[in-house]
């Protein structure tokens, strides 16, 4: 015995399909699919982060020579708070197309670290250079594992995984 499908089932399915198609087309046309931060300019991103209570903006510009399996990262960190930040650190990993972590040829461990030991004053930008690193295999992606820093009251902060995409601007 086969179940009898009612007309309402098909109407709901088509309605749901066209609703999803409509939302997808809006998403594509506005260029803001899935992220909660605006994809406009850097000043608007800073205002968004300040309003959300996130203390830093990190701009990362990868420079690489894939033929030589080389990776270098130029990083700018901006303190958006009204207090000094110190002991700033970003932990990165490079991975291949199979998502396997890669170890740079000159290292024994896979960590790539940007560390700024001096105080980052409010509304100032500090730069950090990571690399160049050469890998024996071709790298495919860069993953930020964590961002941490200490405030002037000696409290250590770690940007949680949910907020990493908010504070990082890939150039």
C-alpha cells in the first residue's frame, strides 16, 4: 500500500525551495553569506568589533611562493581598547589538501607563531612577520588556532574559536 501524498505537501516543498533560492540570491547579491560582520571596509569592521566588545583587529596578508612550497605571513594587530595589551600571540598551522598539519623544514613542530612582547597601546598598530617557512609538501591552507594577549591588569585573554573569524581580516 502506497501512502497518498496531499497537494499541501508539494506546495510546502516548492514554497520552501523557492524561499531558500530567494535567500541564497539575496546572500550572493549582498556578498554577506554566513558571516555576522560587515564585509565593507576596515573602518566599518573596527566599529563593528568595538560595538561587539572584541578588543583587537588582526589583518593577515599571506605571501607565498607555492612553487618553492614557501609561506610568509605579514600580520598587523590593532588594539581597539582603551588599555594597553601585552604578550600578544597568534598560533597558526599550515595544512595540505588532506588537512594534514605540515611541519616547516627548519622546525621540529608544526606551530607557526606571531609573538609581540611589547605593549600595544590603545588605537595603535603593531606588525609581525611570520616566516618565511619552507615545507617539504605543498601547503594548501592556513588555520589560526588561537589568539591570546594580556591586559595591563595582568589578566590573560584568549579569543575563543567563535570570535576568531570576527577579529581576523584576511587580505
